C-alpha cells in the first residue's frame, strides 16, 4: 500500500510534468483553466490543496482526462 502523506506533492509534480510536456507556461495553463498563475505554482510545489472541480478545470486546460490522471499518479 502506498503512503498518501505526500499526495499534494505527487499531484503537483504530475500537473507540472503534464504542463511541461505540453510546452505550456504556468500563465498559459492558468488562463486555460480559469485560475491564477500563483495557484498553479503553489499547486505544482505541493503547497495548495486543489478541489476536485478546480483539478477538473486544470486537466481540461491540459486536455487530459481525470481518470487517466489518477490511474497514473
């Protein structure tokens, strides 16, 4: 069983990896997701707890399905 104490860091790292894979800046992702750039930065560093709805908006901005996101986290 995996330790979930670092879940925020794992989510943030995955978001960052996907963003970089798409060649997007934090600002571009924020604009496409409808959130502030500083939120994206905090999320990527594992400092922010993201709601499910906001995570869906961010993944939509990345054109990535939430089911796939969690299956590869």
